[in-house]
C-alpha cells in the first residue's frame, strides 16, 4: 500500500509541475549531438545530420518507464509510418541515462524511433528543465517540437498530458508540406 501511495504521489508531482517556457516558432533549434538508443542499440544522435533527412519531431518526455511517458512512446511508435509518409522522423529525448533509454527504446518505443539522452546544455537550450521531481531523477517538461529541415522551430506543444502530442505534431508536419 505504501508503494502504491508513493507511486501515486510521484505521478501527481509530474502532472502538477508548471509547464516550462518553450522556444518560439521561428527560432533556430539549438544544435546538439548526444548518445541514445534505438531498438536497444546505443547510437549517436546529431540534430544537424537528422535534419538532412527531413523535418524532425523532437519530443521531450519527463522520465522513461513512467505511465504517461510509456503511453506517449507507444503512441509515437504506432504513428511512425505516418510521420515517415509525411517526410519526417521522430526523436524522443529525456534526461535519462543511455542504459535506461536502451531498455525503453526496445520495450516502449518498439524499436521504431531513436530516444536520446539530453544533458544540461540541451535541456537549457530547449527550455525544458523541470528539475528533480521523481526520486532524485532529473526530468524535463513534456514538450514536442517540430523542426523544419532548415533547423527552425515550426511548431511547439508543451503540455504534461501526453494525449495530444502525437496528433498535433503529425498535423504540424503535414502542414510543412503545404508551405
């Protein structure tokens, strides 16, 4: 019972945190290169290289293996074919370490997209810091960015509720094709 209460309190803390400020539409997306994982394998993730392939949906999530983050990762994984058909690809980011993201990329992301470890510079650059909210773990806000192939922010959605991130970013990616 005590574990359940602690888990519920941690989940409430995540949803009660204020939304962070975000980068403005039209702003240049901060460059980064970091390590992450895809399908359980450690990879390098470099935004400049990813943008050469087309627009990027860069979504920050608070912490791997938490209820909302698991649901959001599964929803993005299911929508990967739609993002690819629209010419974009998805990268998830959190403050989690690479070993955690290796497991998360296989189980929750179904090996469909990369998840990368965001260090303090990336977190500050994208203005997604929420501090330490869960058992001493650093967490980010739940913020999704659509970055066009020129490296500019085309769309931002910041909401701790994961429900609309996939559909809103997909709609934004589709709008890029109409510009």
